[in-house]
């Protein structure tokens, strides 16, 4: 029996991504990949409701993505919601509306589930050596970490380190002051030290892998990629010296000039400095001189769930099989 394509939607705090794919040897064979920046978590405060305009932008994109997936015959269509939805007073109500009015399956992911599913996506597409690596997924409001040993997530944790939230808190001035940049770095180092004890990386024998928009955008900028090419992103070696030089450049430029950098989408130009600063602190915390970049991650992990592809990495999260 030939199964119809499955679709996954990663409902993030900054961007929404869609993957429609068929199963080919247990991994996604993409039919459609799309991404839109809606800033659902714009000016968001935990425990408060989303801004109406942020909800409207997000809803329009969800409607568009649903139509595109249905047009390709996708079933089911699974929406995975992350950081901002977890923390919003109206997060569950918004997901209920998505299910009731759009007919989409939804799942509110815990930080640990995000980490595990991002690892599953990396394992399926990037296939790291021996399946052993330390992964981080830097989003708009949080960063997830997963230690994967021989294809199994041994440890997972989510920290309140997001590119959008940190930008709004520390780097709202254009360009940011030296003092603001130092305050950002200090806060990130503090959160890592308190939330990631040294034993987290015990047994790490493989590479440090970074996924999601900040890591992939840094790789695209350093290669001057226009247009974006996933094949040149996957396994790109992002060295600390190159990232440090890029970070110094980003924080010195006003947004108007930053937006014209080749490979840097204008809708991400305001948050890339904070995101790059987080990655630098992650490298320093784990005493690494480079990381491997992965275009694959949470979206592909969600697709594995939608498609019912069995994987020990995501099975522990409690997801069931397709249907």
C-alpha cells in the first residue's frame, strides 16, 4: 500500500515552517518546504496573551500552509507548538481553534520533546557518525539541548534563551551599545552555567551540532548564499573564529545595513546578533572550537511522527504512530 504524503508544521515563536513529504527508506522525501516569519512571540510576556496582530499573522500563514498541504494530498497534517505557545495564557485556546476551525492535529511540545524530536530529525537526515552528538536548537524564546548516544537521547533540557526574547531585552537599541552586548553575553553565560551542569555533556564523543534559524543563517551568511541552499548548510563547519568575527560585525552595524548582508534574510536581521551571541557562549561553555550545522531538525522530527516512521529517539516522547 502506498501511503499519501504526510505534513508537519513547526509552529515557532519567530517562524512557522511546513514540510510535506513522502516516506523514502524511512526518511522524508520532500515535496514542499516553506517558511514564513510571523513573530508569534513578538513583545510576549510569559503568562500573558499573544498580541492580536501576531495571532492574525500566524493564522493567515496556517491557513495558507493547510491549503498547500491538502493540495498535495497530505494526511495527516501535524502542528507542533513550541516555546511561546507553552508559556502563553491563550496558548491552549489557540491550538484548540487550530484543531476546530482548520482541522489540523496539534501537539503542545515540552522542551524535552522539542529536543528529542530535533535530534530525531538530525539523525534521519544528517546521519552523524555513530549517531553520537550534542545538539542544540536555538529558537525565538528558548534553546533546547539533547545529548544523543548511539541514536538515543540520554539527556534533554530546555533553557530560556531565545533570539527574539534576548533581542527585545538587550539589543533593542540600533545598533546596540557595547554595554548592552556585554549584558547579553553575561546573561547567556549565567543561564548556561545554571541550567547545564558540566555533567550534561559527560560521555559526549561526537560533534556539537546546531540546528534552527540562527545556526543555518550564520552558515548562509558566511558562505554568501543567495538563494539559500540546504545542501550547502548541512554539515557546514562553523568555526568559533568565523562566528566571532561575524558577531562583532553584526552588533556594530545598524539594522538598515545589516539587512543588506548577502545570505541574511531581512526578517531575521534584527535577531541574528543575539542568536549568534548565544551560539558563541554555547561553544565556550562546552569548550568547542567549531560546530556542525544542520538544516534538518525539529520540523523533520515532527514529520517522522506524522508519517508514523518508527524511531527510538522520538518514541520516548510519548508520540504514537501515524493514524
